[in-house]
C-alpha cells in the first residue's frame, strides 16, 4: 500500500479533491434524502389530520355504543381515506377497527399515541411498529369529546411502506444522478489537477534536469494561464541567470585550474582541519605523489613532513604568511622554497591555508656549479698569472746579465701566456656553444676525420704510438656543423695520444648502423677510475690535476665535446678500466639523400 508521504503532489491534490467532492456529494445525498422523507411525512400528517377532522364531524352525531353501525362506518371511512381507522373508548377498549375484529384486539390505553391523547386531550402523532399488523405505521390520535369530556379516541394510521418505496425510488434516482455527478466531478478534478500540477511537474522536471547539468532547459510559459505563465517566466529567468553564473564560475574555475596546472610552482590548498583539498601537478611532481592518494587526507599523513606541517600550523596560528627553505627526501633530496599563507574570512577566522612551493634544487646546484666554476676559473687564471708576474718581477728587479737565464724566464712567461690564452679561448668557445643554436647540414664525415688525423699524426709519431683507423671507403654524409665536429675529434684524438704511453695504440673505428654513423676511439692509456667517469665532462674537472696541467690541458675540452655532441642530438659515452685504456664513442645521424 502506498504511503501518503510517498505520493506525488499531483496524486495528493487529486485525492484531496476527490475526497472533498465525494464528501459534498454524500452530504447532498443525505440532505435531499432526509428532506424528501420529512416532506412525505408532513404530507401524510396533513392528510391524516384532514381525514380525522371529517371523521370527528361524523362521530358527533353517532352513537359509539352502536357496534354494528360503528363497524360499518369505520370500514367506509377506511375505504375512503385508504387508511386504518380505529375507535377506542376512554377506557382503552377498541370499539371498532377497519383491519381487525375489535373483540380480538388488546386494550390500547397504553399505546403511546392513545395514552398521550387521554392524558392531555391533545392530538398526537407517532411513528412506531404495529404489533397487530406487523408494519411500521404513522399514527394520528385525536380525542372524541362529549360536552368537553373525552369519551374516546379516534386513531387513523397509514403504513409507511409506501413512503419507503417512494423514498427508495427517489434515492435510486438521486444515486444515479450523484454517480453521474461524481464521475463528472472526478473528471473535472483530474483536469483541474492537471492544469495546476502539470506546470509544477514540468518545473520540477526542468529543475531536476538543470540540477543534473542541463542548464539550457526552459519551461514553455505560453502553454499555461497567466499566473502559471508568470511563474514559468520567473523560473526561466532564474534558470538563465543561474546558467550564466554557473558558466561564469565554470570558466573562472577552468581558468584557475589551467593556471594551477601550468604553474611551475607547486600549490597545495588545505581546509581549516588541515586536510588537503587541492594539489596541482607541480606539487605532485615535487613530492612524488598523486592527487588521489592525498586529497581529503591530513597534510602530515600525506607528505610525511613534520616541518611542513609545523610551519603551516604556525602560519595559521599567527595569521600571517611564512616563507621557509625546506629539505625534502622522497626519494631524492630536494630543496624547496615554501611559502605558507593562511586563508582568512572577513571576520579574520581561519578557513584554511595555501602552500606555494618552488623546487630550487637545480637552482642550488647551479649556484654550486657557478661557485665552483668561478673558483676554478680564478684558480686556473691565477696559476699562469702568478708565474708570469713572478718571473717578470724577477726580470725587472734583478739585474740578470746571463742571457741564458733571461731567455729561460722569458720562455716560461711565453708558455704561461699561451696557456692563459688557450684557457680564455676555450672558455669563450664553451660559452658560445652553450648559448647559440646550431644549423645542422649534410657534410662529409670522412673528410673531417682524415683532416684531424693528418693534423695530429705527427704527435702520435713522436710517441711512437700506432694510430689505426678503421673506416669504410664509402661513408654516407651526416648532419653536423663541420667546425664543431672537427673540434670534437681534435679533443678526443689529442687526449687519446696524450694519455697513452709511448709505443702504445690508438684505434679509431667508424661504421654505419641503421640511420646512424658511429665513431669510437680506443686507447691503451692510463684509463679512468670508475669513481671519476661520471664527472670527467664537468668543467675544470681533472682525474690527475698535476699530470693534466703538465700535458697542457685546461680541463674544459671534454665539457666542450659533451655540449657539441648534445646539440647534435647524440651523447658521448665512455668505457674505461684503470690502467687498461679508455673508449669514447658517439654517433651522428645519416643525412637524407
């Protein structure tokens, strides 16, 4: 069975209308039925009174003791009036009755209507069941007076079965009428309910669709009457305003999300309970976490950083921004510049907080590299300058007359000046390579290799080093900047010759694999310790500083090699075993024919 609170408003209104209409019909039916019943009874009473008057007039001249004549007269009166006539004396004895033998009838003194007349001499009406006839009857009893004294009672009665039959017939007619009226009422109630509720249901359905995101839904106001149409227009106006506002908010939200997602800095927003409500991709990258794992959780349980939680709590307590530099390990060590900002309401109550995070790990590394570079450059410049200044001071302040000693000092000054010039040239060259973009062109790699070998061949011969080249006769052109690759080859081949002992071997292997040409140079030199192999491409880094300086190295050559090859879309690889030699290799892409 349906419960009332689960019914829709349409059904509720319809049921209420039906109950009210049925109640009105039932009351109307009852009213008309009772009204007709009273009407018929009143008509019968009037009729009985009139007949009783006629009978009383006849009885004034009649002797009540004449039984035979009285019986005949009662029979005649009954036939004329279509009623039952009973004559009763003052003692309650029935003298005559139109329906039964008077001698067989009980004393009627205790009959209500008779007793009432004998008691106060007034006419009395009564409706009761007749024990003699066995029917419900309408009785009228009137006194028979002789000289102002009651000598008897005339009672006239009619059966109510006729009235009942008429009433039943009327009731059937009324019932048919009211059934038709009820059907019409139900139909009209349904139509009225529809006319009122249908627009409300349309509004409800439209509101539900709008709540589901269909903001363009509207109500066709022209279908309804003026009041509903006005309500529909206001609803449509509200829906249009809501759509505009939501679109505006959505655009603003999308704009903010786009800004947050594109920000280099990380952003974390928390509520007043310090639960994470927002974390942008940059922050996820910094802490190596995903949004799903941290959103809705407390900050400290999400980041596992007591310091971050502590500084956020301090910012919320002090209601002001705080900036701190924090070391964070997960799994790599990161240096983060964090700014903790409390979110305050107009009443200065805490609504939450925002943490802005900047990963300055690379910046700190660059600062370290810069400081190391400045220190190394200062050292590398100061060493030759110290020698130059020292020998110049000696020449200027001492009177050296020995030409051999003087020439020796001047030669040292010249060597240090040349070394200084090479260092400055390498620094400028490295800076140029790092700052400028290159335009790769198809060039003959074989010609560059042979040119560099011809240039450095004498150096190998002086140390009796076997310089061996294994290269195909027909090598395809490759994309490169000819001058830069030439510089790379000079550095790699010259280093191999320098760090290979006399009567050693340097082997150059060039081959094509796929769309790449691979270059590899292997020496039988001193090799590079495993701990130093990751750092040999750093500026000014030397495995053996004294040996490198004695061989004329600046510590920048391999850094130049790495940057040039990187700009060519490749990388330099090194394989080396200490005391057994080293192999440096890279590749260049084959040019399309």
